C-alpha cells in the first residue's frame, strides 16, 4: 500500500480523491494535511496554476518524505483575458470571500454581451516525489457566465457558471453531477490513472 499526501486541509478534496482512487482499485492510501499539523501551509506565490500546485506538492513531499499531490484552480474569463485565474479566491481582496469575489466579477463583465461571456474552470494537479521528480495534469470545463447567481450548491463562482451542454449552473447540479464533470474531478481522475505506474517506477 503506497501512502500519498494530498496537500490540503480541505476534507472534501481528500474524500474526493479517495473516491476516485477507489474506482481505479489502486493500492494507495491518501493522507490529508491534518495528519501533519506541524507542517505550515505553503504560500501560493506562483504565476500559474501549475507553478502553485508544484510549489505545494514539492514542499509537502520534502517535509513528509512521502509522494505528495497538490492542486490549484480557478475561473478564467475570456472577456477578462483569462482573469481572475490564479487570483480567483482573492479577486475582491480578502481570500475566500465568495460573495465579494462573485459580485466583483459580475460587475466587471456587466457590459459584456451574452454571446461573449465564455469562461473556463481550470485545475492543475501535480504529483511531486521526495526524489524531486514531478508529474502535472490539467482539467478544464468550459461554459458561460450568467448575469445573476442561480442555485445554492457548490461554492465560489458556481452560481453564475453554466457548463457547456448544460442549462443549469454548477450550483444547481448535485454534488455527484458536479464531480463527474468538474475541472478538479477531471484533473484528479487523470492523475489517478497515472499514479500507480508513477509510484511503481519511483519505488
């Protein structure tokens, strides 16, 4: 049984990756950062999702001596040249103020016509080994931005994002429906498919 650390204190993310790995049948045990309370959070100082994910993964692999996975994600709006991007969680200034972030984004695209409100949720997931080796995958889901929030599920920008092929926002989807198509789910599933071989060759 391989032990792998997921560089997050978000129990939902840990549970999601455990579910995805369980589907593959891979003999891998996922540990969250709650198992390592002495390790401080890693500052996300990179300029891309990939840089931030790798920063966190390498730092945790180095501190724990175990393979580590980290992700970084956000919403990228075409009319804003791909922003908020890596700044999605602190777009309005305070980290994690979902309502302020959403309200600011809506205000910034208020003059953008309906036919040009395309956006993408993007996620990069990175695996770092204690040896310094790394592996990066990406997950993206495209869609459009509404003018008013709809739905009470999810978090962040979910209430204003309608995925391609859907009429509902990601905040109106069930957790299972959202996980099946989400950018993070796609990135984690891509990484999970590669993980057994990556860990085998590094052993």
